[in-house]
C-alpha cells in the first residue's frame, strides 16, 4: 500500500501494514505551541478546500494522533481519500475508525459512502439506513446519505442535502461548502452554485469558497459574476495562484473580452 503501510497508534507504537496517511508531518518542536485536534482538523479542511489533499491528510492525521476518537478528523481523512479516488485506502481507514467508534452514525455512514464509491451502492445504503436509526441530527449523516443516493442514481438525494443544511449549526458554513463541492464534482453546476453561494456568504473571508463559486459560475456561463468572485478570491488570498491565473485569463483573453463586452457593455 505504499505510503499507507504503517499506522501510528494512540500509544505512539507503529503497526506494520497500516501507515496513517500523512503521518510524516514533523513533530512540534519544543518551542512550538501545542495545538489541539480541533486546530489541526480546521487546518485540514482548509487544505481540503484548496485541493491540497496530501497536506490535508497530514493535518487530519495529526488531529487523530492528538485525539484518536476525533470524529471530525476521521471524517476529513476519509473524505480526502475519497476525493483522491483512493477507495481502497479509504476502506482501510474507515475500518480503523469503526474499530474505535463502532456505533458512531457518521463513521458508519462514511463506510457506506466508501462502499458506494466502490460500486456497492446497496450495501452503502444499508449502512446509511442503520446510521439514520442512530442519529438524524448529525448533518454529515444527511450529507453522506445524499451522496450515496446520488451515486446510486436514486431519488431524494437533494432532500437529504437540504436536511443537512437544516440540521447543521447556524455557523457551520463547511456543510454547504462540502455539498457544493460534491455537486460540482458531479457536474450538477446549478446546485453546486446554490450551496457554494450559501457557504461564501456565511464565510466571506474564505478565498477558497469564492474561488470554487467563481469556477462553477464559469461553467454556467455567468461570466461577469464569475470574474467578480474570482477577483474576490485573489484579493483575499493573493497566494491562491489558480484564482489569479483565471482572472488574468479572463481579463486578457481577446475572445473573452469580446464576450464580456457583448453581454456586459460598459
């Protein structure tokens, strides 16, 4: 399994054959402040939103080393492996999470999502059904169920996404962001725009959200709005080179300039 061949356990011992993805992250130095699992998990999702998946795995791994039963960290780690299409590795790590948290509805749901991505949608739905009997208050359980239904080409996926939005904490902008990214991956761009816009409005200083929103709006031929949102991303985070490059292309491409002039005359 290559880089997934060794697991760092909660006692610090290594088990051959099960490496934590990203466990090569250097340890904190004696002079470095000690950060908790929530801190590393938050950084992990920030990298996830930028598609910096290897870095995200490092950070989620650090979070689970700090707190082995940290559900959000396991969630981030497994979603990242799925985003990379590393389904075999995702199956290994969701099984590890099940060992630690055998009755956790979200972890059971994630196991179902891994099954669905492996073509075992009926088995995935069974996991989701079981998770729903345990908790219908976790927005991730609804979000993951929506993904499984969508992958299985069954109805009510959008209903589940709406429920995820409904039961989340009022300040949890990550849920609509993740839903939007899922729909963008599925090329369902109007739905992706809807959820990404919610996330961006709730976290207006997050450059990655404006970047993804702008890219989706380009797919929808909403050129001027896309340009504005990509410029917002570039202003908020000049280091986000993809946003800067897209803005440059939109401003300096002659055919694109003519298109903008046609539909948005000054």
